[in-house]
C-alpha cells in the first residue's frame, strides 16, 4: 500500500510538471493538486479532500466547502466559504471575507493576512515563524496518507515541499552560473557511477573520524570548519549534477528542448522529492538511498574537482618542434634526360674512303 501511494504521488507530480499549462490532478483521497493558474471553487460546490496549489491563486466563493486543508505556495488566497481544515499561504496574501469560516488554524507566511470583521477562525492565527520547530506543532491532519509518510500536520507538508522547491531553485541558479562545471560532473556521474559511488563511500568512512580528530585541537578547529563547509558544497553540487543528468533524460524522453537550468530544476525537484519521500516512507532503512545517491554525487565532484576538469582527464597531444630541414618541402629528383642515339654513319662517305 505504501509503495502504491509513493508511485501515485510521484507520477502525478511528474505529469503536472511536464505540462506547459495549468495541471489539475486527482490525488490521494480526492485531493486536488494545482500547478500554476487559478483554482476557483464555485458557490455551493464541495471539495472532499485537501487542496494544494503551487504558483497559483485560490478563490473559494461564498457557500463553498473544503473538507480538508488548503495550502498555497507563491499565490494569493481569497476565501469566502468554509474550510474544515487548516489554511496556509506561503509567499502570498490571504484574504478572509466576512462569510469565511476556518475550523482549523490559519497561517500566513511571507505575505499579508486580511481578516475582515465577521470572518471566523476557530483555531490559531499564525502570521510569522520565529523558529522552524513551529512547523511541526500542528498535528491534526485529515489525510491518513500524510501520517503514513511521516508528516506532522499541514505545516509539515508545506515545509516538505518548500525544501524540495528550494533545491530546484538552487539547482537552476548553479547551472545558470556554472554550466560547464555542472555538465562535467554530470557526465562523470553518467560515465563512472560505480567509481564515483566508491570514492564517495570511502570519503564518508574516512572523513568523519579525521574531522573529529582535527576538531579536538584548538589550532586546527578553523580548518575543520572550512572542511565541513567544503564537504557540504561538494555534496550539494554532486546532487545538483545528478539532478541535471536526470532532467536532461526526462526532457529527452518528452522530446522537448529546454535550457540546462530548467532541466536541472526539473531533475533536482524530482530527485529530491523521491529521496525525501523514501526517507520518510521507509522505516529504519529509508536513509540508505539518499546516502548512496549523495555518495555518487560526492565522488563525481571529487573526480572532477567540482567540475573544473573532465573525468577522465583529456590528454592534449603536443606537437614536437619541427626543424628547418624537416620543414623544407621534399624536392622531387630530376627526371633523367633522354639521350638520343648517335646518327648512323653515312654509307657514301665510307665508300669514298
């Protein structure tokens, strides 16, 4: 059952990302997932489930009902109906009209909250986050599948997808400014996955005790901090390179011609979505796949020195200096001169003699 839930969610998100226009997908337990555009729940209609919108606006007209939660990233929410769950707006404005009823909590993060007099909110009203721990305080979730995946409330779901989107944005920026470096690292991942994974695993075994020993000495503590930052950079760079390779292959399958930065954003989004979902869904051993993938990217980053050189290194052929005698063109030997045979003796002169 868990595997079916995972596959269904990944297929829905993949198809929605590949579509150039607004995508409406019927998710688990009658949920609605919208990418871009505007979603309008008309007066008298009921959405039996949760509503998740990425990069779009939501309008809930008067007498409309949402039986689950409403979560919007990068868009505005205008609610005049009833929401039986929580309402969360990240990076957008939230407007609660006079007839709006929210039976759960209301959270507006990175935007303005306009609650008209008469709008009823039965739960808490959150307008700012002082500590990320608050993301796990809301535990009343209507969707059993989210509980199975380890999410703690609607804000936990929001934080989960926000992390994935931040990875995608980071990948697009890195590929935009370092296209050749990421391309070399991605090529090393595609050509030498076993070697890259072996070097990454070896580094994962050796580096922790070495860093612990260095941190014991006060004089070498700054070196330890620099090493930790460098390891984090190589690890993230390797994951972005894997996301670039994955995105290029997905775009090729879709027969599209996208810019490398867009392909990297798509591939990294799907890669991080899979890794984080597996880590939350599979108990005890869910960390194995993210660690293995991270080690492959880390090893590729080491082999290519953060993409500064290809692997295997290309050997340039240097031409030897040519002497003047060798540079002179070969002259063809002169053709032999044809000798004409002597004329035969005159018979008349011989007779006179």
